[in-house]
């Protein structure tokens, strides 16, 4: 069972990260999937997406849940039937789930140079402290994307612009935490964000 890492930020919150090394056949074997989940995974054209979807169901089992305990609202936000808060993410060979009593959001992204091409679409203030000639530039861009994506999932307000409403204060990769803000409808929401790196990936999670 390739459970890569378990993190316990508090007694009320747990993060589990899965390294996807199995085949599609191995991942789907033995899983109890709802008919709509089975239809969804069978309809996916990408092997990566199929395995990401199935690995998340294995992570649910690691938490003591099943596919039947998970449902999505009209905005695509996942929920658990017992009322616990949940957020889900997967990227290439990793997936992660965070479960908490508090509102949460999580994101994993592969560190790739091409993120610099779209940086202007999700970064504004952060350009003031980012330095393109530094070796950690791509890592910092990826961290900022993950932080904003995790906050977007937590805040659950569709259509919010990462560039306009989200702000990440200066940070160092080694610190593995920073402060971020959502400035929306004349109210500023402050969050302490945690992030980590492993095998060329970045993961960030937000807890309200």
C-alpha cells in the first residue's frame, strides 16, 4: 500500500498522501465503487486521471471511509456524509486527501518550468518579491499556485480570481509555511498555510 506520508497538523486534522505506483487494474481491484463513480472512471480517457481518481478512493479507505461516504455539491466541492470536512487533489503520480473538523483545502502540483508562462495569470503582488534568476523560482511559483488553489477549495466561492483576490506574503521554501489572504467583498480573510516538497512535487494545504 503506497501511502507516501501521513501528516497530523492537529488532533482534528489529518493529511494523507498516496504515491501512485500501481496499475489501473491493481487500483480498481477490490474497490467498492458507486455506479456513478464506476461510470465516471470508465469514461475517463486519461490513464493518469483514472489512477488519480482510484487512488483517492484508496485514501478514503485509509481514513476509514468508502466511496459511498463521499458526495459532491453543485459546485463540485466534495463532502463526507458524517459532516467532516474534506478536500481532494491529484497530480500525475501523487494524490492527497485532507480530512478535518474545520474547513480545509489541499492541492498537489508537479514542479514544471512551464508554470512561468502562465504566472501572470495567477500572480500580481507576489511578483514584487519573486526573483526569476533564483534557482527556486519555479518551486516558489508552484508553491504559490498550490497555496491559492488550496484556499480556493476551502473558500468554496466559484469564480474567484487567484490574481485579484488571493495574496501570498513572502516566504522561503525551507520554512514550509506562510501567511495568505483572501481579500473579497471588503473583508480580508487571513490563513496560515503549510506546504511541502517531495520528488519534484509541491503540496499545500489550508485550514480555516
